[in-house]
């Protein structure tokens, strides 16, 4: 197993002995919804004694349609994430789409995420890195895993070595993604912790006309395969009732399935690590 840099985030460690779970809704739908789901996730994480990062987006800027729900926006969204952070003392992850958003997000969250479509946008990447926060970069669907070394260099040149890389599938023809498990191993050889995004890897971009489709039923199986590679974290969007989710409902995993799944993933990770 390749040894990677350990990234410590508010009491948990990426690249350590334990599998880290990143979970939450695709986008903030309401304050009550986000806080309620966070409470459920924190209780479950404590029951199972697993490291948890709560994730949610304040704005989904890369929607299929102009009519798609995007979220509450920066001000309201960060206020909700701040309340989740303060109420539950859990690390928070959110994504930004423009350089000016980075400093604002850094006041609230512990990990700032670079969306896959934007992972080569130098101004965005360096603005996020300059905050000093941990940077989670999703590998673009159009990029080879070894090419992420250039993204890492953009981040580390700012003096920030707090880098996490996330695999979310590669484009395979039109409206289809394939999760190549070799990508997890190749990116880990770059020396930084690697996370597998199980729910976006089963997405079908634009597959439902005005929204993306997906095959959420396969996400647990892919997550198990990723855990068997010795990956450092599993990213999984969840919802109490995925059928009613306002974004990415086709690939979200129902909260009710998480307990059994997290236990299985932890056991697999323990065997290989």
C-alpha cells in the first residue's frame, strides 16, 4: 500500500488507518432539511464510530437546465452550513464555482471542493488553495488520473499541501460514466489521500432531458469495490427520500441504507488496510 500524506481535518484524518465518510445532500433544499439530515448522519457516525464529514452545496451552478433548482445561494447557504457546524461540531465540506467565493466559504467550512468540470480552472484552484483550507479536487470526467499531478502542483505552489483527490467516474460515450478502479490506485501514487465518489460515478449527465439521470442502485457496489482498493474515503450523497430530492435524485443513496453499508465498507477497508 502506497504511503500518502495524512491530512488532518478537525479531529479526523484522511490517509490514516480509518475510512472517512463524506455524506450529505447534493444541495441544501432548506435549513430544516439540511440540519435534520446532518443530525441523523452525526448520530449514525457516532453509533458506528466512524469519521464523518458533512457535505452540501449552497449553489449547483453546473445544472443541465436553466429551470433546475440550484440552491439557496451563498449567503443563506453558508449560514445554514455554519449552523450545522456549530450545532454538531462536525467538519463541513462545500464546493465553490468562482474564485471570489473561496474566501467567503473558508470562513465557514473545513474543506473546500473544486467541482470536476472546473478542476483545470487555474484561477479557481489557486484561490481556493490560497485560503489555506483543505482542498478536495474532483478529477474531471475528461482527465486521466495521472494528469492530476498538475492540479496538485497548482495547489502546492501556493504553500498549501492540504490536498485530497476524488474520483467520480470518466466519460464513456454520451451520457454515461465509468468508474475505473485503477484511477484510485494511480492517484494515490501521487502521494495524497484519495476519495471515491460513489453516487456521482453512477450519474448519467443530462440523461433525463432537463436533469441528469443515474443508476443509484449500483452506488453501494461501486463503493464496496473502491473500499477494497484501500481508498481513504467514500463520498456519498444521501437523502431521506431520494425520489423527492431536488437535485441528483437518481443517484442518491437513501439514508436508511447507510448503516448497513457503512459497516460493510468499514469492514472491507479494515481487511485491506
